[in-house]
C-alpha cells in the first residue's frame, strides 16, 4: 500500500476507534491532508481506498454503468467538498449547502489490513526475541 493511502487510512482508523460517533468528517480529513497539487488530483488516494473497500463514505458515490466507482467524478466531488461550506462547484460537480457533513468510516478490509500488519509485526518481534535468546544461550554454552 502506498504511503499516502496508508496515512489516510491510519487517520480514519485511529479516529474511528477513539471517537464516540465512529466516523471522520470529510472536511476534517481534508484539513489534515497534505495537499501537493491543491486540486482534484490530491484525492485519488482517498478514492482508491473507497473503491477498494477499505473506507466507506456516507456521501454520494458516483458509479459507472458497469457498477464500478467513477473515480473521475468522485475526486472532483471531494475537491468540491474541500473548497469550504456552502454551495460549491468544481468542474461540473456540484454540492449543495447542507447542515451536516459527510463522513468516512473504516470498512472491513481496513480492519483486516491493520490486524494483519499487527500480527506480522508481532511475529517479527517474537522472532527477534527468540534469536536473541538463542544467541545468548549458545554464547554461554560455547564459553
């Protein structure tokens, strides 16, 4: 997984676990993101996470005729969200002013991803500890 994808997913996962309402506001996420291009290209990582099933989104999701997510329209929607409150339009995609924010939440694949990473890390730590113990024991026996 790319670093940009991992950072977004980690932020959503951490805030989702510690938050009472179990989700992260999209405007909150956009305020913490490091924006390289300051346009719709900054949101392809988020769109990829949603499309792959790692993150869920309570706002509108644009789908193609075949059922796959239309990433082209989706990243433009995110750019419109990032422009602030009120009615926003970006390259043909419009969001209307409303009182509540759309939210991102952790999906099942993200939970599985972080648990697998944790298990892998614990395996490496256990291997290192056992190798150290074996080295100490063999050093004592040899001397």
